[in-house]
């Protein structure tokens, strides 16, 4: 019986070198494993399968790599880097001088004022220096603001090295679908919880991460992720620290004019836009490990998020001391013990002095002062007692006081309004606590 001819099997050296089947050229070997690259994922192959499909002679023609690496380079990209298979892909456009009016219009709507120059620098750094860490962008606003289209535009700029994930993917046991990307968008339909936020900050800082793929051995790769988040709700999007050095929060305004095709038109302008950034634009000088100055991240939207993320105890301190200084205009400072504050304002709360000390230290970077003469507020504390101070000196030494000024409380509560209703705390309670 005659053998059935397999047209895929290459029988001559000439065929192996110069006339490979289209599917064959997508096969490569990394380490000891063979893979088929379909453009979206790497499908594992066995040596026997390759021999069956293409013949034994072609094994020597399969590209061989030591393993995988992630080496982002948007200007001089190469598939191989130091003998490793580069997971970072070549972007699908080249710079070309031209018009980019629609991109400019979209970016100026979202990033207003000084933020526009900052986003130009952000995109310049992401393109020219893709390894450099950058702040996490958070776009917040109601529906119809154009924030999602702006995120999609930036994702398209760096395609195919960009993707969209859910917050839950940050803590998923498998991360191979985004860990080697450059730009990652996070879906606005969900909000990031505590665990997701910690992992987000870790990924954004960069460095070596463990890439985990289902049914495969985990491997270490360098990570250069830059995140863009969208949300309709300023209150629940993020839980920011009191010192915000990673998140650049922008509150996006409602669109006044709608162009339904602006995203498609803007994507066509990407080559011209990056030609301008690379050849004509002068970026902001590097000011921090995230390039941009962290002080510029303190936008009004970021302050709102920081305020919303404060524990109830910290909110109570700010709110009640704000009321106190408003009602006592001549007072510029106040002092009290943790127990005094809790007894006056926390009767219905489960607070204690240890809890108080921990939160005040974390959110105000403030410590208590012992009642000794080296205490800078010693004279003020002594003067608050009537009668013979000698008889209560031992009590003073056993208590520790916190000190707040009017300016720091007002700075922490910039959006406060004059109270329209009488405070629920009685004048006698205030007198006992602060005078």
C-alpha cells in the first residue's frame, strides 16, 4: 500500500529554509518547550507533533530561545533580546508627521490646565522610556464625560501591548494575560478593594514579578505596567493614602459637544501625534521616581478620595475640631487626651486610646506628648487646671496630650461650610474638653 503524502512535510533542505509553510514559521522553542504563536497566546506543542506535521528535517529550522523576557522598546524593537524571546510586541504603527487635532481635543477635554502638559509628558515617557514607572491615572466622572473613550485612545496608542482587566484580575492566581503589557486599563464597572489596591501599587512600582500561567510553571519577568482606571463614582473608586505619591486623579467634566466618531479619527492620528512628541515636544523634566512631581497629583478629586478613605475616627476629629475653631475664632490651637476626645465625641463608637493613637499617627503623622517640663505644651496644660497644680501633678504625668492647630485642621477640611445648625455637642462639653 502506498504511503499517503502529507503536503506539510518538507522533504528538502531548500524547502526547510526558503519555502516554509505559513503555520510553521509561527513555531518557536523557548527553553525546552515548543510553542505555536497565534498572535494572542502561545499554544504548547510537542516535538512529535511538529515532526508529524512538518517532518524531522525542519526541527533544526525552528527559532530557539533561552526562555522568555519582557523588554519594551517602541523605537528599536527586536523579537530576540540576549537570546530570549521578547514578550513585548512591536507596535502596529510608525511615526509620521501630520495632523493630530482630534487627539489634542480629546486630551485637552480630560486633562485640563497644567494636566494637559503632564499627560503629554506621560505619553512621551511611555513611548520613549517605556521602562520608567509612571503614576496610576484615575479618571472619574459621570457617564457622558468621555473618560472611557480617552482610556481607549491611550490603549490603542500602545496596541498590542495594552489590555483591559477587571480589578479582580489583580489578585487572580493567573496574570500572564496582562503582566507583560505596557498600558493596562481597569474596567469602570468595578471598584478596587484593599487587596486589589495593594497589588496594584506593587505592579505599578515595577521590578521583577512572577508570571503565572495555567498548567505551566511560574516564571520571573520584568514588569513595566502603567495603569489607567475609570470610574463613575469618586467616592468608591479608590482608597488613597494620606500621602498620595502614586495616583494621579482627574475629575472629567461633562461633554458639551458630542462627536460620535472622534475616537476612530483620533486613532488614525496616532503616528502624527507621536511624531510631534518625539521630534518637537519638550517634556517636563524628571522630578521623581514616577517622573512627574507627586505634588501635582494632589488634585481636588484626589483630595476628595483621600477624605472619603479616612476612618470614622479621623473624620470625627476633623469635623469636630473644625466646628470648635469656627465657634471659637480667637483660638488657634487645641490640646486634649485620647480619653477626653472619646468621652466627648465617641460615646457611641467602639474607640479606645490605642486605636486613637494608631490612627492619629498613621493619618496625621502626629504623636502625643507626655506631661513633663520638656513637653512644649507643658505650660498650656498646667494652666488648664484650677487650684493647686502640685496635687494633680502625678495625674498629669500619667496622661498624654495631642495638639492640633487651626491651620492644619482647616487644610485637612478645605471644603467645609459654616454650620447652619447648632452642633450636637453641647457648649459645656466643648468647654470641658478644650478650655
